[in-house]
């Protein structure tokens, strides 16, 4: 929606539409916050899949709530700032830019803490593995590495946008469409593509014992009891219903 509005306004230059500008500003600015929330939820599920609560310095039941709260706060602050920058008053625009920067800095701090917690968890569970983490049917490392890549892309995008608003609309970053499409549009697009290829729903399917997973290079529909740490039978050897 944001890029559709941006394209529409570009074609209407210099008779820009205020409504399209609002949609462009808010749609492009805040959309990655929703991606971040999905990443936090995925990490919490990975901890539960590995039975790794003791390996994380933030418990899984609190992790999503803590980081999503920070994400919502960032989202609200950016939305307020976005509402300010669409004004025609220069002072209001400058105030809006500062508010947006504050929201982006909250997101950067939240993401930095999130990445750190993921790294600590990864290091601890490799050093002291659980039975669940060594189960070959649990592809937790694949999804954790996916989180590293996507988190770095969103993190880089947030830094780029913060630098852009710090420079203001007259800065070199704001004047460069190439930089915008590389460090904002392309980064977010890559994250979307990655999550469509390595879909987070696989982790949920393993947790609840029902859904689609990749097993030995093919997509299978599973339907069995979810894995518990006290179970002696490995998950991948249980009876399952597969559709090829």
C-alpha cells in the first residue's frame, strides 16, 4: 500500500496528493514493526521447541511479551511522528522527524537486545544441549539462522531510516531514491522472501503436532502428538500421516 501510494504521488508531481503521502509515509515506515513482532514470536517458539528455557536469559513465556511491547511502543511513537511530518508547518515537520527518530531508536534498542538474547541462547544450547535440541526432527538451527539474517536486515533498515530522519528531508539520504530502495525496500523484500521460503509455521506445526514440515527434502503433512522431553520415542519415528 505504501509503495502504491508512493508511485501514485510520483506520477502526480508536483501536484502531490496529501492522502497518498499519508499512506506512503505511514505504510512504509511502520510495516517492518509487524515483521519484528513475528520474529519475536518465532524465537519464543524455538526456545520451547528445544525445551531451552534454562538456556535463555529471558524465559520464553516473557520473551514475546517483552519484545512485542517494545515493538508496539516503537510503532506508536513512529505513527505519531509520521502524523507530524505530513504537516505543512516546518516546525511541526522537524518535531515529527525527532519523534520518528525516537521511535526508530526504541526499535533499534529492542532489536539489539533481541539479537543478543538469540546469540546467548544459541551459544548456551550448543554448549549444553537438551534432548529436544538434539532431535533430528527439530530443525531449530535452520530457523534460528534465518532469524539472524532477517533480524540483521531489519536492524540495518532501522539504522538507515534513523540516519535519514536525523539528516532531515534536505539530507543526502532523503534525496537519494537509490539508497531508499536498496536499504529500505530491498531489505524488507528480502525478509519477506526468506520467510516465505523457510516458513515459521513449520515450528508451530512441530509444537502442536499438526501442520506442514519439510522432512528429508520434501513437504509433508504431519498429524501426531507433539514432542515432549520425557518421551522416549523420537518425534521423527512416530506414526504420521503424510501426503506427498
